[in-house]
C-alpha cells in the first residue's frame, strides 16, 4: 500500500510539472495534483514517530 501511495504521489507531481510547462495551464488540474501530493505526504508521515515522543511520554507520567 505504501508503494502505491508513493507511485500516486509521483504521478501527481508529474502531472503538476507537465501542466506548469504547458502553453495553456489548467489551474484546476494543478490544484488537484498538489492536493493529492499533500494528502499522500500526510498519510506517509502519519506513521513516522515524533522526535519528542519519549519526552512527551515521560511528562505524562
């Protein structure tokens, strides 16, 4: 599933870059590609533990 999300994010960035260099830019496609990329980054980084997670757990006790 992680590989699928990364593939979708790469595809979204490719579409956004293609729209950026095209003669007739479609702002809605660019916005959609950026939203897909940001959502994918949010999903992938949600499982990354915080640097301060140990400190937070000690403070709670």
